C-alpha cells in the first residue's frame, strides 16, 4: 500500500468514526450536556460536519461535562497572550512565503537559442 | 484603549448608531468596490492564451493506416492518410484520460496498423487519442512490406525550454504547462503519456521534441524534479519520421537563468 | 445568546452584512469570469472553463480571507470597526464555501482522468518536497482548506458553549497558519505561472496589508494595553482612581494570575466583573452599560454588573470580584467569585462636571 493510499484510508476511517460519533452525540449526548439544546432539533444537522472533523474533541468535552470535571472558571481565561506571538509569526510567515515565491519565479527564456554541440551523437550513448 | 467619550457603540441586534452609519456604509461600499475592481482587473489581465493546442473534435474521428514504432512511448508513422493526416506524418499516441497505449501498441510494432481516434493538435505537434480497444488500434488485414522509417541522427544539442506532458501540451488542458499544472503533468507522465520538450526556438524546424531517457527508455526520474520549470539540458536529437526525439542526459539539467 | 438553539439568529444587520458580502462576491466572480471581450468573441474559449473557474474562486477566496484577517487588527486600532467583527463568522463560512468550490474545480480537472483515485492522486502526483519551485503547493492549499472547514463548521454558538470560549478560540487560531499557508499556496502556485504584473502586485499588496495590520495592532497593544494591577497589602490590587472611571464605563486591570477584571461605574456605584464575556470572551471592559446592563462590544451579550448574570430568559453567568475603595483608590481582590455571585456595589463620590 502506498503512502497516499494509507492516508486516504485513514481519512476515510476518521470520517466514518466521526459519523458514528455524530449519530450518538446528537441523539443522546447533546441533551445530557446542554439544556439549551433540549427540544431544539433543527440546528442539530448543522453540527454534523464539525463532528466529522473534530470528533475526538467532542468526545473529550462530552466526557468532561458528563462527569462534572468541567471547571466553570476555565471559561474565563481568554487566550490573549498568544495573540502577540501569533501576529508577529503570521507577518514573518507571509513575508517568507512572498520572498520564496518571488525568488524562484522564472520568465520564459524566449531568447535562448538551441546550441548544437556535435554533428553526430556518439553511438555509445 | 482609544475609546473616547463620543465613540459610537455598535450593538449587533440594535439599530446602527447614527454616527457609525456613514462609516459602515462607506466601508461596505469600499469592499464591494474593491472586489468588483479586483475581479475586473485580475480577470482581464490573466493569462488566457495558452497557445493554439486543442482537441479537434471538429475534425471528427480520424482513421489512418501506418506503422507503429516502438520507443519508450509509441509513435505512429502514417502511410495511408486522409485530408487531415497525410502520409509521412508522425503521430504520438494516447488513450483516453491520462493513459498511454503502450500495452496496445507493443504487439504491433513494425506492423501495418489502422488507428482511429480524435486528433490533438498544437502547431506541428500532433497526437491521436485512440478510441477504446481494438476499434482504436488494430492490425491491418493486408500486411504489405512496410517498415519503420530509419531515424536520422541530428547530433547532440543543448536546448532551453520546458518538459511537459505531451497530451496536456497538445491541448487536452488549456493551459497545460507551467508549475501550477505540474501535478497534473506528473499524473499524465506516470500514466505513460509521452513527455514533450518545448524548446524556446525551433530545433531543425520543430520546437517540440518527444523526450526519452539517455538510453532510449522512459523519462528519467530526475526529470520529474523539473517538470514545468524552465531548464537547459543536453542530449541527442534524432528525427523519427517527421517527429524529433530527444534522448536527454539527466545530469545536464540546469535551471534556465 | 442562549435559550434554545436555532440554525441562524438573523437580524437586520446580519441581513445587510450578508447582502453586501454576496453582492461583492457575486460581482467579483461575475466580472472575473464574464467580462472578457476576447472570450466572448470566439465560440471556443482559449482556456478551459474549469481552469478559469478555479482561478476565479481561488483568487476570490484569497481576497476574502485577506479582508477577514484585516478586520481583527483594524478593530483593535480603531474601535469603530468593531462593528465588522459582528457576523464575521458568516464571512468565514462564505469564504470556506468559495475555497471549497476552488478545490472542486482543481480536483475534478487536474487530478481527474487518471486511473488513480483523485484524492490519492492529489497526495502522490507531486512529491518534490525538497525544492521551492515545483514544491507541491497544493498541500498548502489543502491544509488551509481543512482549517477553513474546521473553522466554518464550528462557527455555531453551540460550539462556543460546548467547547468553552478559550478552547474554541484556540481552535480558531488555525486561521493564522491557514492564511500563511494560503499565501504560500498562491506564491508557489499561481504566482509562478502568472505573466504580467497585475495579479502579482495585488497579491503582494493584500498579503502585506494583512501582515502590516497585525504588526501595527501588536505594537498598538504593547503601547495601549490594559494596565497591570498593582499589588498592595493583604492581597488587594490597586486598579485605578475611582474618578478615572466614567459613568457607564469600565477600567480594566490585569491581575497577576493573567485574568482581567473590569471595574464599572453605574449610578456612581462601582462593581467589578470578569473582563471576559461568557460567549466568546469578548472584552466586557471595553463595552458599556446600556439600559442598566453591561453590553459586550463584540456581540452585545448583556450582564447585570452586580451579579454577572444575564437577564432572564438568558442564563449566561460571569465571575464577579470583591472590591473596596480607600482614599479614592479602587482595589480588587484577585480571587474571583463563582460566576453569577452577587456583590454589593461600592458607592463613590459623583464625578465632577457630570450630572
């Protein structure tokens, strides 16, 4: 099996697992952990694509909320410090990508002439 | 923060404050105007002319007779043609999609065969996309004494240009070359579509040369690192029928400056 | 706001926002694809429709993403632009849709027609990872697309509440590597083949504006960021003078544990609440008291400043802080109370020159 085939199989397995998780979470789990979701059904299909993609995070949060391990204060610690670093890194990455792109850019060498090196090609070649 | 006493305060679900309305309207119109202008400007100045290559469905299906030559990628030398494809012309062959036809041509090497298909044409470069199975390529019932034309040695050359896949270049994709198209070209080449070198200027009358490895085999692995880039490289050029064939030396590849 | 989830909570401003967006995107695509005299004249367009479409949707997604990325720093440099933050999620979802369309045109054209599965072909067709020119730039695009899909699919308010705002925000930080990847994707892809200067120039300008705005906002925050609260005896922290706080506004103090407290003045009484909104951790202290309720500058979530509770029927709660005023200075106990804990406001002298 090639690497590409392997990755493709893993991606499919990830999405299929996500589909199982979304069925269980949206029929059983969501009512247990969010009272605002009780009796609200129209919005649930909207959540399916996200569960397909990030189902491990869904399972983890479901577990934390269900078992009462959620620290209510943790909701109020916004991630603001990282923002400075990220802003500078973003700017650096953008400039690096632009420099890389322009440094290798070629123009069609329309003036280059074909050069004949010999009348006969060596037969050994 | 730079929040002054008179800074208006926007609340999403309420009416927009009077003082903000103008700013937001101007911003919204500016964004719409920017997108409109960018669409017009980029759309109008984009590259739209990939050269004249195209599928010639307008010619209809072509039927010709000729001799199959066995290089790493097959060539078809027309012996009995029609209005479009004349005797003496040499065609590259391809299957549908990104598939070559070596498995079909191998049993017919050196024999007279009948080929049916759609022409892809880019200037002097011609390719025939064979119809499926026996219908596309079959041994002629009457085998006359034909033979593959003797190749003419044109010497060693140093050429500047780009290695492309012969099918997209001939017009299957427009544009069908360059780095944005590289992965697509690789897929064609993996599928046994003949590679073609586009020279900056004609070599002995043609700017297109079918590419082979130094020993006459398939495109060398090293060449894949340079598909879609402008390079110089050396190799032996020979004329097979009216088609130039370039046996490239992978060690000589350099990026063109 | 909470109370029974619905797919989208529409209001007039959102309709306007989305309307302008749709018109902008529609005009871009329309002009890019169709206002081409040299195209219209011939019955055989010279480039494939698929490639033309892929270009149009790709460039559109890049420009939309550049605009989205500019809104955040712009709002920090000038709070009046905070209005653009509202409903930014709809902008993001639309961008993901445009990017996905671009992907579809590429996948079903360049990676189709071979014997291999087209998704696998995308992964193996080009493996020149060791070089810049000829690098499989598609992988940058693929990475960015996956990020955009994660972001857009988790944009519903349910995810904010379920994951908590800090986790949701961390997840949505993916927009930054995604944008950098998009720039690399374009720089090593379309830029390499584009002749002429118009697209390269617009591309560079857009990317540099995004980079520049982020650096400018970073510098601005360094200079004008929230002041650090000073420790004094018995664990109390000094925030500011009582007279520094205007009626209906707050002063923010950065506590040693990294939390921010917002001290509001309402009817010449002070109350201290968490600066982080329960919804998306918006900076409540940069909001105002409107109709007796603290209103978040991001999405307008409301809280009673004394208890940190949203008015019924809403159920959001934020932590409150104990505070005291001594010699006209405001002090806060850095140990937050449980979300929704009532704290008696502290009366202070009225401000001079204000009724």
